[in-house]
C-alpha cells in the first residue's frame, strides 16, 4: 500500500523535483513541508475519519473561507487524502463573526454533546469498554444542562496552541478538520482546556473575548464548556485507541486528557455544587 510520502510525491500540483520534510505533532494526520521549484508548502495527508466526524471536503471548504478572510494560509490544492493570547482571541472572534459570510453549501454541525454521545455509542460496542464511561456520560448530561442556551456560529473546535502560527507579522489559524457550525462557548472553553489555562489566564481569555469582565452567567457557561472540551479530548483518545492506526500512543493521550478532565471537573464542583 502506498505511503503518505508516495501519495504526496505523485500529486499533479508540483513543479519540478520536490523535497519532503516531515512535520511532527499531528494526532490524526501526517504533515510535511514540501519544496518545489516555485516555493515551499505544507502538505497534510489524511482521509475522512467517520468515527471522529471528520470530512475532508468540509475541511477544505472552511480552509478556503478562512483564507479569503486572511485568517488561514491559501489552500493551493486539495485531493483525496491531501491537504500571544490577545492576538489569538482576536482571530477566533473573526472566525465567529465573519466566517459564515464565506461558507457555502450544507451547514455542517460540530455539537460537542452529540459528539460525546456518538463516541459513547462506539465505545459501548467495543470489546474493551472503558470502566469510567457511564460515569463520564452522566457528567456530560449534567454539564449540557448547565451550559445554558448556545450561541451558534462557525467554530474551529480544535484550538490548541499548535494551530496558531505567528510568522512575525500576523497570526494564522490552521487545521479546520473539526470546523463547522457550533457553540461559541465550546471554542472559548476549548482554548483554555487544551492549553491547561489557570484561572488568571482564563480571566484574561474571557475578558479579551467579551470585551468586558465576565458575569456569573458567563463564567458558568465557560466552566461547563471547558469541562466538556476536556471530556471530548478524553473520549477522542479512547475512540482513537480502537480505530486509528498511526504510530501514536493514544493510551497515553487518553490518560493525560482524563487527568485534565478530572481536575477541571473537580474545580467545577467546588465552584457550583457546594
């Protein structure tokens, strides 16, 4: 079976001889820096991942929309298988307020509560059911009730620090494989959860996003969605252990994310259940 490198080399996009250099860090894709006679590019190789609700056609559509707004680099080619806090908050706000003007076609949805329920359904069908699954899903149901009314817009849904690139002149936001219409509060909570912000950093994040100090209602929604973001990463890891075949220690990733969830949920209980 051809490797990712072999697929990329054979693409009709390149001009002249090419050079590939692997890029590390991806958990569900393989990425490379590719140099040809015209310049230097980044190539991402991956397929649709049904268990994670990933559609590459949707990823390409949102990548083009973000490029039109100057949020992401220009997407030169898409084919089968290929493709400082305040500044980061500013670019996320542009996603939430401007991206819908550029998106056409079906309105895909990334709804964290549905994703969690779908992950749980997959895991219940497996031979090795995670022992904490039912407890985690009961917590998810309680968090969904606490999260309040959603504010729907285009969301990125995977706002880890590695997806922000500062080229010295501007900040770019990349990797749109989970991008879709969703709840703005999930994106904000996701930023904090995935980078393990402390309370001071969370305050800075919320005030930068809102443009004013957060209210008690703002904090409750944010904290619920921060927990949901940690939980989504935990179940993502559990599903990946069983369904993805990249050379990555998904068990270690699951354990790390579960520890992050337990900490954020303990903090949540202390704030809102006592």
